[in-house]
C-alpha cells in the first residue's frame, strides 16, 4: 500500500484515490494498526466472532482504497473499530490495578478516533482529520509503550535469571505510571494551538522516561538474544519519535516527519518482531533466527530514517521516499511469507499429532 500511495501521487494518475494525501496514514492507523490490536488482544476465537470482524475490515479497506468519498466507505472503518472495541475492551475490566486497566480505555479511544476521523467535518476546527491522525499516532505510541514494556520486562528478567543475574527493575511501575499520565495529557493538548507547546514538553519528558526504563532493563547482558535486543530497539524508537515530535512542536516544524519515526520505526519494528516471535514459538517452539529479526530491524531503521530525512516536502526527495516505502514493503512482504510458512507448519504438526 505504501509504494502504491507514492504511485498514486507521483504518476499523476490519482489512482488509487484512497491512498492520496493522508490516505495511506488512514490505512496505516485504522487498517493496519487496529488489525494488529485485534490479532494481539483477541487471541484464538471462533469464526462467529472472527468472520464479522474480518469481513468489516476487508470491506473497509477495499471501499476506502477505491472510493474514499462514498459515505459507506467512510462508515465501514468506524464500524470495524467499534465492533473491535465491543469485543476487546471488556477483557481488560477485570484488572485491579489502575495501570492494568488503562489498556481497555486506550483501545476504546483509538477505536473512537476512527469515528471522529469520519465525523471531522462536523467537529470544531481544531479537531480536523489531520489533528485526529496526530492524536491517534500518539495513542498508538502510548499503547506500544504499555504493551511493549509488558512484553520486554518479563522476557529480559527470565533470560537473566537463568544466568543467576537478578533484575530488580522489571515493569518499573513508577515510570510506567508516569508514562500513562504524561502521554494521555500530551494527546489531549496536541490538537489545540494554545497547548501544543505543553504537549511538546510532555513528549520530551516521555522520551526521557522511555530511555531510562530501557536502560534499567540491562539489555547489554542479553547480547545472545537478538530477538530481545530488537524489541528493545523498537521501544527506543518510541523515545526517538516522542523526542523528535516534541522538538518539532517547539520549533514550529511539521510533525509529519517526526511522527513517521513512531509509525515506521516503532510500530514496524515492534509489530514485526512480536509476530515473528509468536509465530516461531507456536510452530517450532523456538526463537526466531537472529538474521530474521536483525534484517527486520535494519529495514525499519532504513525506512524510518529515510522518511524522516525527506522532511516537510517529501515529494521533493523522491529517491529517499521510494527507498523508505520500498524497504517497508519488502520487509513486510518477507514477514508475511514467513508467517504463512510457519502457520502451515504448525497446522501440519497439529494434524500429525492428532
């Protein structure tokens, strides 16, 4: 979709229309990211639950791609998002600590942003589609900060404990709690001109907290676990994205290049490495090969840095833009192929066991 969005603009054809302008951003957040949330939070489900979700998701993608101006195209993405929220959010209500309860409301907020995006023309000027997109990206960053920490901390602790090295700083509840306060406030302040500098300061603070949290995990003691190092790299992309966005807010620059550090560097690295890790564990009960996670991390780094360097006028730097989109597409095409092979392998193993 990303190379196709460049083709739509740079060929002059305007096709497919759904990927012009901010169209590929819409699909990245409300298509790709919400599908990731569905896959990660729902777990195994019967087809009576999966079929309506997948059907709405697929219809929303195709209709937006071909005819984004149609009313039905604008309503299908919110319909998928609301159905997803109905299935996922109640799962987090049983949590007792407030930090554990945050995932449910956050996923609900992201799903409601899909509806807000569709209704933006009837909302106050400050809450236009562009600002809704920016807030949604910060929401994704908050979700990745929370869930990424919950994945990395126990994995690192387990690895170090096998070597007799205790890790006291695991989830780090104080830092996690601070991030769960700072980042929602940054989301609230971002759309309004009078509070954008406050949002910038909060994002800079969040970047520092993420770096401190990552350093306290002592990942330099896990050099033989490239899968963990790549997860940590994805986590540090969150710090880079938050810091760069904060700086851009203070300097009055466009936020688009900085936000791509979150959507490409962090989202691409974390989502890809988590999918590889889970697929290899389920199919072969082993960790993914080092070369796969390292290639993925390198590709996302090249894509994120290339897109950031294109700056505020990306189409004037077409070589870098094609490099970023091409590397992203190749990386996820390879990832999809590997996931399919592992899925078929796991099915074959299950059949033999029966």
